């Protein structure tokens, strides 16, 4: 079981669902979330600046979000060594089916999986075996 | 001569008579003193001697004159012969046929040429001018005789004309006839002598050249001929230009001659193309290009032109020929087409993007619904009514999810025209397909016959192939007849690099005459069945066409449906 994971999604129901499934699957102890890329960046900033805070081991990232999309977040997150100190792995969790997005996701070395919503216990079990 | 002979004879006769009379008188007077016999003898001797001397003188004189005459005669004869020979040789050398027309008698004689050139034997040749005129081509005859008689009337000395003259074999030869006239002291034409020259070859060549020239003058394409080289660095100057070039460029012929083709170029003429042309000319190579030229009124036009070297007998370039065609309209259409394609591509891209966004926006809440429903499974619900509501809720959500997924698949197929093929064992694929439909097949238990024929392998896209047959099998299962057991026959055959698969069932069928064009259309449903989305056959057709195959359908209501699918073997 992971200690801390982060979920970035603008849809509150998605977030709620994510929490419930993660708890059921006993995937992670704690979940923090952000509702868009910008919020996620600010959150990471706080984590980095506060010594006692745990760093998330895995990020579940939606793509279509207001203010800062998943892609923009990835670019910013990866560009700065500061944000990426522990080389956090990213899983894209989205409802898009655009093949361009799948292709694009492969160009990011820290994106390890491209998953279609909704998240299921089976998916998380599969991820457990992968990490 | 005759007179002289008579004269001599008369003198001689008179002299002899006189001598006879004298000697008779003398003999009579002096007969007494003279011996009559001796006297007669002496007289005869004297007479014979005198006569002999006289004869000799006359004969020798005659003889001398005769020899002289003879010699003169022979000389004249030789001269005549030589001149005749010369005449024949000249006639032969010029290949001329010579005729001699005595006009008052209307009598014509022809030399050997009439046989050598026109093939007439001596007895075929007529003796008067009628024969001559009759053998002139009917189309030339009137014109020629008018000219000839007007010449005879005007009594100028020389005449010439061209006409066609009939040969012995009835073919015609083009001839050039030249003649001159001989007049008597009153100025009346009495004789005409002419020489006919066979100019058939020249005439044919002339006609051929005339015909060739029409290519130049009548062509709708512009043709210009330039010199071989140019002293400055320009394209060599124009020596000929056809009317089409004048028309195209708007310049008069005289304004074009002597100009370099550079003259017709301007600021929008592609410099690279001009350089290409000058390079070709420098390297003596033919050249093809498309370029903007300028008319006299400075309006632009597009031409496609060739520039081709012409060689003389010494294999040196003597000229360049350039053929040019106005392609302004073509270019305009091309440009319009380009713009149209660009717009369409953009529209298409926008639409695709739109469909992805739409599908995303549909999928996002739907995935939440699905996820939430999955969670409900873990709760035990006591209330029967709530349970019923939730079941309906779940079914509808699943159906909606499937529809959205199918649509998404359609978009994805349309978006990836090039797909990856792999070589697959056909039996393995079908085994796979049947495995995936295991539950339904177990429930309905159709009679399934698969005849693999001569096919073991197929080069195809696995996902598409499976999707196609899962769809077809699902349709057969879904639309089976309630009145009989379901039978599905699949027959596979390879022929001419094409694999044909017949897929036949005995289900309820489709009323094709009513739905013919719509069978493979999007959202077409032909039966009032629940769970029918009207997407299956559209998806099948999209997938098979993406792989370069075809699909056709035959069906009869309450008999069954047969699909014929073709795939490329390689």
C-alpha cells in the first residue's frame, strides 16, 4: 500500500469516486487532491517548502481541466527539477479517446500509464503489481 | 552542170562535124594527090588524139570538183550528227521531254522523253496538240490553255507553266513546261518548241512542306524558333513565331522577331525557372518548365513550355524550338483546388476535434455513472423497488456506455487510414472470436459450419478482423428466427490474391428493397429490437474498407442474410 498519492481532477464526482475505489482497493493510505494543474503546482510548492510534509508517490492526472490542463501541468512539473525531486510517476486518468493524446503521453518518460475512466478496483490491482 | 554537159557535147559535136566536113572537102579536092586511105587514117588518129585530150581535161576537172563537194557533204553530215547527239545528251541530262509544234499544220513531235518519263511508246503518242491537251489533268487543263493561248496571242517569246500530265499508266506527274515561239516575217507564230520537266518530286516535297507549315501556322499552341546561341547572357533571340504566339502574347509578329524570350518575362516570373532554362541552353539540353509571362498589356499569364534543341547535319545546334501552352486557367483551378483542399482538411480536422471533445464530454459524466454503479454492487439493497430502479439505471448506463464506445471506435477508425497488418492463422482467429462470444453461443447453441477452403493464413489487422466477425455473429445471434434453429455457414476461399468470406445465416433477414442503401449507414435500424444501436454494420463496413476490402449483402425476409466480404491476401 502506498503512503500518499495525489489526484488532479476538476470533476468532484470523479474525485469522490476515486477516493472510494482507492479505499476499497486498499491502494493508498492517504489521498490529496487538486482541481486543476495550477492548484497542483501550488500544492507541490507547499509540499516542497514545508519540511515535514510527505511527498506523493504517484499522481493521477486528468487532462481536460480549467486554468491549467494536464499537459501544461506535466510540462511545468517536468521542466523544473525542483518540483520533480523524487521523480514522481504520473498516471493519466481521463475520459478522452483522442489517439493523439495517447501518442503524446508516451513522450513523457514519467507517465507510466494512460487509463480510461472510470477507475476500477481491477485497474488499481493491476497498478499495484506494476509499481 | 547539166547545161555545161550539153554545152560541151554540143561544142564537141559541132567540132567533130566541122572536122568531118573539112576532111571530106579536102579529100575530094586533093583526092588525086592523096592516098585516100592514108589520109583517112591520119585524120582519125588526129581526131582520136584531140578527143582523148579533151576528154581527159573535162573528166579530171569534173572529178576534182566532185571530190570537193563530197568532202563538204561529209563534213556537214558529221556536224549534223554531232549536234543531234548533243541535243539527245542534253535532253537526257536535263531529263526534259522536248516537243516541237508546227502551229499552222497542228503537228507535234516529241523526243524520247515522252517514253522515258511518261512511258508512252511511239505509237501511243498523238501527232497533234489535242493529244497534248487531252493528257493534261482536268483541273489544270483550262487554266493552262488560257495561259498558253493568251501567250500565243500576245506573241511574247517565252512561256512557262506548271500542270499535271498524264502518264501511260494513268497516273499524273507534275511538270514544268517551258517554251519559246518562232515567228515568220509577218510576226505570225508558226512554230513552238518546248521542254517539259518532271517536277513531281519537288511538288510533293513542296506539298509536304506546306502541310508541315500548317502545323506551325494553325497550331493552337504557341511555337517559337530561336537562334542557337545568344551573344549576351540571354535566351537566344526569336527568328520565327507562329500566329498563336502573337495571339497569346498580344504582340505583333514584327514586334516578336529578334526579341529574346526574356523580353516576355517580368517581376513575377520565377527566377529559378529562368535559371533552369538558361542552364539547359548552356548545356544544350532540352528543358520543360512552367512560368509566368507578360502580355503586351502587361497582364500576366501562365505557360507550360518546352525548349528543345534542333540539330543540323553536322550535329551542331542550329536552332531551339519552344512550344508553349497557356495554362492560366489550369493554374487558377489548381490554386482554387489547393485552397479548397486546405479548407476541407481544416474543416475535417476541426470536426474531428469537435467529435473528440464531444465524446470526451459525454464520456466524462458517463464514466462517473459507471464507476458509481460499480460501487453499488457492494451494497445489499433490501427495498425491492429501489433494487428494480437501480437495475434499470444500471442497464441504461451500460447501453449508453456501449454506444459511446462504439462511436468512439468509429471516429478512431476514420482517423487512422493506415493500419498495421500482420499475418495470422485463420483458424486461430476464428477460435479467438468464438471464445469471446462463448457465453452467448452456449446459450443459443447455433449450428456453426466453418469451411476454411484453401486458406490457412490471412494478412490482416487482428483487432478489426475480430471486431468485424464478432459484430456479424452478434447480429446473427440477435436476429435469429424464432421458428427454426439458427445455422451459420462461413465459407472462406482464396482466388487471385483475394480472400472471399461468405457469412450466411438463416435468421429473420432484412427487407433490402426497403433499406438497400441504408444497410451500412450510421444509426440505421431495421428491426424493432431492444439493444439495437444501428452502429454494427456501419462499424463493420468502416473497418473492412480501412483494410482495403469490401462487403456486400444479400438478404431475404424470413429466409436469412448472407454477407460477402473480400480481403486482400497480401
